């Protein structure tokens, strides 16, 4: 009796989510390799693609970590010759670094505008274009009405939108599907080799619509994400000993 | 009414053009030469060279014997034709029917055009004057037939306008070459002593045909008007121009929108018939008070879609100030290109950068924020980090080289490297601590050094030794030391970027 009720409730939940636009994948496979734990936090256990994602960062180092994480996500979104638009007010992203994350940097079109409101206008126009794989916009802040407009646009067009908020001090509610915060973590080099290891981040999901929040450690190695568990290696980093390669 | 023809003879077509390009050649003898059977032969000479006896057809070696310092310029094949065509298109203002008569004459059909210029003499004088202003020496002649006009322009001493009744009388004193005969016929006439046209114009026709062939009779009849000679008029490309006048002056934005829609509809219909697309369009609005407003749009790919082009104009409508009203709209298309056929687009790759939707999106963005904001980067063969990429503005450019994957580069690069303070560096080792923007970072791990030498052929300065460092919080930076380690505290260390 209870089992039947549970089934009915989960079926109802699935159909409501489908009406809201969260489409389940055909197989039980996750979209991004290595992000299984994170994807399970989302409704239907799938990373929402036709949606707006918001990333908070206060310092340029966090902004760099966010840029790297987004580049890793873009690799899967831009498979098969996809194109991405990167909109900002000042050019800081260095295109050759994107190649390390598996993207062809000449498939990314950079738009450097002068004013903040032009960034929003360009983002809205770009999200309406179905031919794009993703749109990334660097903003200082965004309020509820603006984010709701963008969310409505992506629901119709199916393009994934990423907003990098550089001034995360003024936080307000937004209509985005998910709010992330990425910060860099100390990397661990394998087998005691000197020098830096693969880039490693602390990924926090602060807000998810119809999902669970959480915090995970993820690293980018061998061209894909891989989850990091707490205790893996025996290497102890000593404070005094400097190792260079 | 018999037609009236004007023949304009450019006495020194290519050399006048060359003097326009290089004013220092104005009074100097120079020649154009082209290779023929292993030698260089003169094809045309400037007036001072002609005075010295250097005629076309002479060998350049002989010409250089006459004038040792002669300037010889290589002739480009087809240049004279192109020049003549350009001049023919310029002469459209005098008559709609113009024909080129190689090597260096133009025939204008001036029937019915001369009264607009104040008479035949004024008409011909005006043409000569304007061409002389442009730098070309010309001689002109006007007659009822093309043959006669050609003869009169080439062989009379000054401009002659032959009246209808005077046709044969005008031809009589001219030499036989004025009839455009072949060399053999001319030589034979010369041998027989028939120097002027008048000497054989009265001879019986059968005798002329027997001696000199049918061609001479044909030319004679054409000159006298007994045979018709046809002109092949130069075809001028019709400019893409649409006009929309309105009875009342239009003052509202809706009115302007409707006008633009109608003009675009007509223009795109014509483009679609010719399988072309526009790249640039210019809308001109003529106001009641005499002012003219111009609005231009551009596209990345040739387009003949009314909706897309209207959206591009829509962004600019707020800048049009109608004031008292606009009474005439015109649409000009200065740049038009061939449009790839629809079938081609179906088979070709339409995804990624070739997607027409993306091109249209970029057109809209360019219209609003300016085309210089849209950038794509391609790798170049420079190892200096700031110069390792170049900006391209089109979607089609591909790079010849691949992006480098061997060296790690930071995801964010500062526009200019910022100075940092470091503590106690050891030669070839990264610093133990550094201070940037007031914060102290202790370095736990580092990779490097990667020495990047300055490209001495491009600029001067010290080389850089780059280190990838990670501090105690896990933040990763790209630092470099400028120059060699010298052991003193005055060493310059910089931060250049942030790693992911």
C-alpha cells in the first residue's frame, strides 16, 4: 500500500518536473563525466541544460576557478562543433588556456562591451539564438526581474546560460535554476611528483530549484572531471620543503 | 531623322593615364612595351617620345639607341580595354548609348541629346573640355554615320562637326586610312597613288571590288550612310536603388517602419531573382526642410531575408529625427554579393560557426554595440604570451596552426603584468612568499621555471622566467621574474595571470 503510494507520488513528481521543463535523459546516464554526485543533486538526476546558472565569485582567483569549471562544462556542451558566446566588459579570459579544458578556442566568440547594461542586452539576444551551445556572461550584479527574463528566454530556446557574478556582496534572490560557488583547493600531485597537481576545486551548490544543495570536491584531470574523496594519497605536503620541477 | 554620332579619339590613352598616376613623367619621353617573339616592342609612347620618332611597333632596343635614358614601362594586358570601359561608363552622362571602338575610341550615339547641352558645338566642346580636365587629350568628330565620325575625329586637324548635307564633301580630303581599311588594301591604294578618299570615291564600284575587295566598298558605304553599321552599346550595371515617395510627410516611427518594410521587400525580390544577397544597405530619408538623414547597416553574410534586415534597421530607427516630416525614402545597396544557393547550404555544414542563425545574431549585436566588440581568437606562432593569439572578426577564418597543448596557460591573463614583492628568492627557485595587492601569500608548490625569451626581432627587453605557484589556500598564480637572477633585492617580479 505504501509502496504503491510512493510510486504514485514519484510519478507525479516526474510529470510535474517535465511540465516545468526538466527533461529526463533516456538512459540512466549522467550528462557530464565525473560529476555524478553533483548531478544527483538536481531534479531528475540530470544537469539542467536549457536553464540559467549563476556563479558567485568575489576575488579574481575565485573567478579564475569558476572560469575553469565552466570551461570543463562547456567541453561537453560544445561537442560536435558547438559555438559559445562569452560576453564581458573587460577581456581577462586567455583563450589558449581553454584548449586544456577540451574546447576549441576559435569556436568561442568573445564580445567585449563597454557598459554593464549592454552585457545584459547582448546576453538576452544571444540566448534567443538556438544555434548556440552556451552563453557565458560576466556581470557585476543582476536583479530578480532581469534574471527572470533570461530564464524565460532559455526555457523557450533551450540554450544553457552561465552568469558569472563578480560582485557577490550584493546578494539577492534570483530566478536562476542553480546558484554555484567555486573556490580553488590545494591540488595534490600524484605519486609524490614535485610541483602542482591537477586543478582542484571546491564546488558548492548554494541554491537549486527542486533539488538538494551540497558541497563537493572535484578535480580536472585527463580531460574530464573526476570526483575527489578526502583520503586518497599518502603524500604529506610539508610546509618547509619547496619542490620545483 | 538620321542619327548623329560623335567619335572621341583618345590620342594617348595609356600614356595619359600613366602621367595621371605619376606626375613626374609629364614631359618626359617614356614608352610602354610588351614582349613579342622574344623582343620587347613598343605598344604606346608618350607625346615627347613620339616627337623623337619612337612609334608603336618599334623595338625597344632601337628606341633606347635613339634616347639612351628612355623609361620603359611594362604593358599590362587588357589595361587599355579596362580604361576605355571606365571612360565609357563615365560618358553615360552625355548619352545613354555608348560603344567602345578598340583600340582607343568611343562612339557616342548623340541623336536627340545635343539640344540638352545647348547645341552640337557646345556638346562636343563640353566633352573635350571635361576630358582635358581629367587629363586626357582627345579629338572629337561628329557626323551622321559612325564611319564618317571616326574618320573625321582621327584625321582632321581640329574638331569637326559634319553637317548632314556635307557628308561626302567632308570625306573627300581625308586619307584612305580614315575608312578603317585593312593593311593590304591600304598598301595597294598607296602603290596606285590613290591617297585621298576623293580619288576613288567616284570610281565605278565593280572596278573597286575587283581590285580591292568587298571590304573597301562596305566601309565606303558605311561612311556615306548607304549601309547600316551597328553599335554594341556598353552595358552598365544597374545600381540597386529603390525609391519610395510619399504624398504626406511621414513623422511617426510606424510610418518609417512601413516605408523600410516596403523598400526592403522590393530590393529583396530583385536580389532573390538574381541570386544575390546584400552586404551593405544605405537608407536615405529626405526631409521636408531639405535635410537628408542616412542610416546604414551591414551583414556578415550576404542576406536577402526581409525579416533579418528589418530587424537590423529597427535598431537604428530611434536615431532618425523626422522633424517636420520625411517625403522621400531611398534604399541603396552599395555592396552586393553572390548568395550561395540553398541546395549548397543543405549539404554543407550548417552547424557551429556556419550556422546562419549565429551570423544573424552577430549582425544584430554589431548593429547595437558595434562590430569591433565581436572577437574571435586564432593562434599565431609567437611564444610571447600576449602575442600568441590574434584577433579575427569573421566567422570563416581558420588558423593554419593548432592551439598549443604542451604548455599550461592560465585561464585569466592580466592585461598588464602587475608588480609583486617577493621574499628571499634563491637562484632558479620560485619565491617563498609574495605580496600582491596588500595580501601575503605563502607558496606551497611550484612548477617552473619556464623561460620565455623576448622575440628580439619584435621588441627589446629582458626575458621572463615563468613559475606556476600555488599558495596555502590552493590559489594558483602565474608569476614571472624579468631577467636573470642577480642576487639583489631590486629584482623585478610580476604576476601575470590566475590559473583555474
